[in-house]
């Protein structure tokens, strides 16, 4: 019963449609937090492993690497993270210290801080190591890294 109520409440608004986010980055970060808390409070519920965790994984992928029509990094601006997404990471880190995603987002945020928001190889390595790969992101970043400075 709790799962059905949670699912109905959460799915009033779609997350992604046609490769684009249907909500802001901050809303996506807060949604991830709610889903993670629901999963933690209902570990033995069948839907936690069959529906909640797979959806959490998809949402985290979108949150970390973007979508086709909502990129996380602007490669027309030297691979700089989208400002709203960077602010969302900061809010996530402030509000979700107990999150299982805290360390990964913290490491990505720290790297972006040292590079003035530009993606670097260490961010790609962090994402890949955590299982969040994007062929598009990797191709664009590789072109950026190879470009004469």
C-alpha cells in the first residue's frame, strides 16, 4: 500500500520525455533523495528491488551525465557543467549527507571546483568507476581534451 501511494505521488510528473528532462536539476536531485529514502525504509519490499532501485539508477545516470536533450555539460563553453546542475549538486551535498550517492557527488563536485566547472578526465573516471558512462559525454570530453589550448 505504501509503495502504491509513493509511486502514484512521485509519478504525477515524468522525469524524462523524448530525451529531455521534464523537471529542473534541483527537482531531480530532490526526487532521487526521496526515492533513496523510500528504498532504505522498505528494503524487503519486492518493489524496492524490481522498481525503485532500477529507477534510482536511471535517475542517477541522468543526474550525473545528463540526457540527449538535457546535457549536463556545455561543450560549446569548454565542457563547463550546467550552472543549475552544479547548484543542485551543492544542495544535494548540503541536504543528503547520509546518501549512498554523497561520496560520488562530493568527489565530482570537488573536481569541478578545482577546474572552474569544466569536466576533466578524473570526473570521467569517477563516473565510469561508479557505472555511469555516457558515450556522448566521453566523446565530447575527449575532443575537448585533444583540442589545442
